[in-house]
C-alpha cells in the first residue's frame, strides 16, 4: 500500500524526502485530473491532499470520501496552517469514537 500526495510545491518537496510520490496541482483542473488518475491505481491506499486544493474540487473529493471505503482521502494543511472552520484530525477522531483523546 502506497501513499500519494496531491499538493503544492512545498508539500511535494517535504513528502518526497520521505519517499511519498505525488503531483503538483495549481488549478481545479489539475487537481481533478490527478485525483481521477490516482483513484485508478490499486497500489495507492492513502491519498493526501492539501486542504486548499481540496476546496477547489470539493464536490469530487466529497463524492469519494462518502461513497468509497478505499483509498482513504486525507486532507492536510499546507505551510500556512489549517484553514479556518476546519476540524483537526484529532477532533474528527474524537467525534467519531465519542472519547476525547
């Protein structure tokens, strides 16, 4: 199982240093095309996507997040930090299991 990143230049550089492949997405079209292509790769188990890029293709991301179990799509903050009104991964897990970690 592989990780794959759809992100900006900074994220690609950082994740490449630990062996995660990815693609640069600067527009909604590039992001949409990258997501469609990576969803066809059976070796990819987790797709990381910058929050700001995910907002460009929100409808497409939500379609896969809520209708498919695999691969997992995880939105991550970029170097500017988490977007306003977005829950952290910890908050989402706490809400899902009902226990504060």
